[in-house]
């Protein structure tokens, strides 16, 4: 199953996330299919950049709960 999920980047206590499309069986920071956005919680307000999310959802990718809430906040 293909999931849209967060991939953690950044330093300790300074998180930065890539929003990626990956197989659900791979590890959190493992192999990805495509990077489709970024999320930076350290800025005020948080920065959310999304690209191609609708395309992947139409193709059957399921967003995780955290990504689903980010998509709602970005609209």
C-alpha cells in the first residue's frame, strides 16, 4: 500500500519534514517514491508547501493522520 507521510529531517530539537510518497512497508526515513512537499514547524506560523498531493490521492495513496491534518491546514 502506498502512503503519503512525513520524513523527518533537520537537527536535534529543530525538526523539518519532507512530505513524501512511500510504500507503507519501508522505514520512516527509508526509500521513497516521490517527494511532494515540505513542512517546517519551527517558523511562526508553520510553513506547509504541497505539490501533486491531489494527483497521488486520486491514484490511491492514503495520507497518514498527521499528513491529512496538514493538508486541511494548508487549504
